[in-house]
């Protein structure tokens, strides 16, 4: 990795190009394993089950949040991650986080968790004006300039192998989504609108596996999905957004585009690929 202005390492050119091409980059040891252990202890405290008794793990998924305790706050603010945010989004263009949001904790189970569909993470409410309509996340949307979201991030707080419900990723699908969203303008599209088209996207599938402390930094348009847990131990993962400090743009007079923006521009300039 390249050292830069005191930062221990950042992304290599190869990794940045991988992000533009595939829509994600994996950073091993992005935060210390000790923080993952401390974070899991906090989460277990709030779970209605016993970590030592699998018989009490009766639900396929339990959602917890929000979490801004020190282990979570420290995990999202390591020098390595800040350096990567600068490289992918642009220095001064992203907002630091003080928490890691919610955790979908997945347990070994034969029951369908009911949330394994392909989707992107939407970032702003639909055109409805009432507060209740804004709280209805089924109509939340994404648009071609990714209003409200600079990155999707996957923070692994437990070791995640192939059987441990790793997030499924359609590598390169951010390019397809960029072209679809371009037709909707600033109003954008919800996951309900995108659904059949996302399912039809044919891209290589990658499982977001890794040791606790691994972080996947993903393009906001990357199509991904949960899956059933077929392993032995619960999976702890956070999936926060990195919010932009200034709006993303696909047209800049100075042409100083971030890799997030370059990926969108490249997608709109090619019919496929």
C-alpha cells in the first residue's frame, strides 16, 4: 500500500481500478480485531439469546441499532479507512461517521429470513411530502448522482466464511444500475422500480467473506443481497453508508472526478461492459 502524509497505507492504483471496474474493494485488517471482539460483546448484551446456547438462536436474523459506542466509532475512523475514503470519494467530500448504524445479526437457521432479494441501498425519500410517506422506506430512492450516499460499506465484526451468510455481490453491477438510473433523472428510482431489472443483471457473483476487521468499500450502485446462514456461529456485520459532504457530480468544470464519479461516467459512456 502507498503511504501518504503520515497515513500508514491507502489503496493502490490496482485497487482503485478494481473499484471502478467491479464496484468494490476489500480491505483486510481495516480495523483491529480487538474492536470487533468488543463490539460483539456489546451486541450480544442486546440480543435476546445466549451466546453459549445455540438452542436460544431461534430467529434467522435480528436487527440491532443504532450503535455509536467506542468500538464502533473507532472502527469506522481508522487512518486506513480515512485514507481510502479520501481516495475513493475525494478529500473534503465525505462526512466522518460517529457510529456504525444498525447490525443485521444472522444466525444459523433453516428458515428463510425473508430479506434475501437483490437490491441497492437507496438514500433519499420519494416524492411524497408527508412525514409518514418519508418514513416508508419502500419508496426511498437512488438517482444517477447518488444523492445522499457516497459509499456502501460492509464491516465484518465476526469471521465470515462461505457458509456464514456472506453478503452476495454482483461484481460490476454498479455500471448497469448507473445506466438504468440515468433514464430516471434526479427523481431516481426505488428498489421496487429497479427490482426485475436488478434480478436480470448477469454479473459474476462474489461473496463478501473475510476475517473480523475486514471492510468492503462498495460503490453506492452495487447490487447485493443477503442469504441464509448455513454455518455454525452467528454473523455480525454493519452496513453503514458513507455520506457525502458535497454532492457527487458527473460533470465537473475542473474534471477532478473521484473514482465513485468516474465509475458512473464510464458506465454512461459505454453501452455495456
